[in-house]
């Protein structure tokens, strides 16, 4: 037994309140080392003759990544308090793992054990309930639809031309309104808009005025109409907040440029010295060394109040449903805590999503964000299904690692995108292989989380890195891939129709065939088995007995054979109602 690899801490993703009655406990050990793990658990105040009284419960092996096994138990403590330790077995060797280390026998004194002091409702991670059932659609407003040419910026080019860093095609709010029926028919229940506020670029991440809509998109009346139309269709609306940095032509920054050290706004930014620029050298901090994006000092009380007022304004006066926070990990935690308190006081179920490309757990403690953009999840999907850079086993290990990096309530609302305005198009990275794209979406739409489709991916839009990934949406149905759209539409429909397909069920990989991606989604009422073959050859596999005479929900046929053949780049989804 490798004791050095056994790890637990009574916090974060290893011990957390799932709800007001339930605690989830996880243990990590070397992969393949432990053969059995039990959780010793009880109340810290219940003793008999001075000795702690506990129950013993088997932990399940919830998953494995490249290095570790992850064990899990779900406990409902009678008094909302939990004292616990672990009985670890490896062959003939047994040890007891507690907060004080390893013992040959279970310690009698309560001081030795891990402690979950109390399930305080205020400490339970709670994201808006509606997010779990939402399928998002990301819209880059300048490229989705030109509904009112009168708003076109100067030198607007004909729709469908080659996207450049600095060209315009006239997309606007009316263009979105004109196609809401299309989105509703696809099954979309949430729209994430990239920035809509006044700016000097087509992407609008260089804000000039946070309280003014960019004139090329429309005005406040039209935005209200757009949001109302969405809400009438059951579609939530999330806007993009760029609070890490402003644009070069943001009024306060222009004042600093003009007045230098005499500017009352000089402390709004991170300025090392004056003048602000000496030749090619910038004396102020920016986003990604970009001269036109000076970094805001969110620790400055005036800046903080200004930005919190902006956040409040659009929630209070326009009834938006969410904020996506750009470059969220470069802004201080204290600001985001106050941001959450401010917007949740106005609308408790507003969704707060941070753009974080790496481990996001420090922002997901219940006091800042509801979710993060789940880039590690998408990278695993792209590497396996789209680019075939990794094996099926490596894919399962990576997904398992991602899931166990966070508590389950966080996984249930994670923003599971497969592409965005910052990444090449999925069909392009898949080398034009549409079947790979289908399997990517099937996995994403049948996984825990809140999935997102980047506009146009559903009809086969292609494109390399920015700006090529920001092409105009194609509205001529003869030029759309209608087969791909129908596939994604059907997968979305199944997610809505079958609770276990979406977020109302556990997720676990199944050991059925080494080259298959096989996994189950399960709740008390039903169980699903997914068998996905991403290879170029047929694969035969034996189906577990519980799925005999189950329905293939994709073909609506009854499956009654023990051995099945999954064709190349194809899949089978079996559904069994539990008695």
C-alpha cells in the first residue's frame, strides 16, 4: 500500500454539502492500489464509555485518472454533523486513515478523525436551478444577423465576406430577433452574447461606455424587445462584462492620457509611471500586452463602485439572466465577492459565469461565481473525438480528473462549450469530419453541466483561429448542413425528454470495451448506457444484463441481444426504466 498517495482534506472537492441533508466524502489513492475502502462515520458527540460510536459504510470507486483512484460516499448525518475516517484495504494490508495519519486499528479518540462540523445552509454551493436544464447558444452579435442595415457602421461589407480583425458586416439586435424562432426550434433555452456595449472594434471587448449600447446593434428599446422576446420563448439572456480592462477610448483613460498625473482618474488604472508610453514601451498594465486594453484597478473604491453600478444597471433595468465575466481570473477575489452580493441582491437567480481556462475552484466556493467556462472539458473532447490525439483510456482519465476536481453541484452547472469566439471552429479542428463533430456534441449534451453551442457550429460553419472563427452566420438553408443540425437538435430534445440524459442523473464510465467510450447516466427512475465508437472499425461488445430488452432511444428500437456491434463513428444509447 502506497500511503503517500492516499489523500483527503475535509473541504472543497473532497468534502462538501450536496444539499441541506447530505455530505459527499471523497478519498484519493494510487491507481489500482486499494482494493476496498470503507468510511467510518458518526456524530462527534455520541460516545459510549468514552469511546466514539461510528458506523462503517463501503465507499464506491467513482473513477480513475492516469495516477489516482477516487472513492466516494454519500452520507446523511442525523444531526448535520459528521466525524469520519477511512478504512483502507490493499490485499492483506489494512490501515485506518484519519486527520492524524495512519493507524493499525481504528482510533478511539474523536480528536484523531476528520471533522465536518455542521451542514450550514449558507455554506451550501447553490447556483440557479434553471442553469442545469439550459442549453446555451453563443452569439457574436456582429456576425449573427443584419436585421436593420440603417444601423450599419461605415464601410460595412456584404454579408458572408471574409472576416478580418477590423471589418464589419452589420450584425445587430434585430438580426437576432428575426431568428429567435430558429433558435427555439433548435431547442435553445439560453443565449450568451459577447459584449454589446459601445466600443471601437467588431468584438467590443474594448469598452468605451459600459452604460451605452453600441449604436451598430440598436438602442435600449430594441434590447428590451430582444430580451422580452427571448423570455416569452423560455430563453434566458446572458451578457458579457469586461471588467478586467477597458478600451483605450474609455473616458477616464482618455482623461489620464490628456492630463497625466493631474487626472482624477490616474488611480483607476495600473500605471507604473508617467508618461504612459515611451516609444514602444507601455508604462501602464494592460490585458495581454494590448495597448488598447488598459487594465482597470478594481481595488480602487471609485472603480469598484462604477463597475458594480454597471452590473446592477443591466440586471435591474433590463432583467438579464446572467453575466459572463471576461478575464475573470485576473480580477481580485474581493471584487468578485462584492459583485456577487450586489447582483444577487437584485436578482437571486442570476447566473454568474467566469472566464477561467484553468483550475477554477478558488472562484467556486459559493461566494463568487456560479460556474466557469469548462475549457479542460472541451480540450479533452477535441483531443479525442475531433483530433484523435489521445486514446479512449486517456480521454476517460482526463474527464474523470476534471469531474473530481470539483464538487458535483459545480459540475452540474459548468459551462460546457465546444468552441467559442476565442477558438477555431469545431468542424475545422476535426479536419472536416462531421461524424467526429456529432460524437463530440453527443458526449457534451449527455454529460453533467450546462452545454453551449457556438453560433453556426450546428450547421457546419468552419473557421480557423480568430478572426476566421467569427464568420457570418449562414442563413441560406441550401448552404447549411441540415443533417448536422438535425442531429444536434435531436440530442438536445433527448436531453430535455429524458431526465437522466441531462443533469438529473449520476455519471460513471463503464468498463465494457477498451476502445469504446461507454458510460452510464442513472437516477432512481431510469438508467442509460452510452456506447460510442469513435474509431474507423466496427466494435463488438457485450451489453450488461440490466440493459437487455432496453430501448435504443436514438432508433426507438428494442434491444434484445447480448452482443452488439457499434459501427465506425457511431453509437448506441440504451434506456431502461427502473422498477
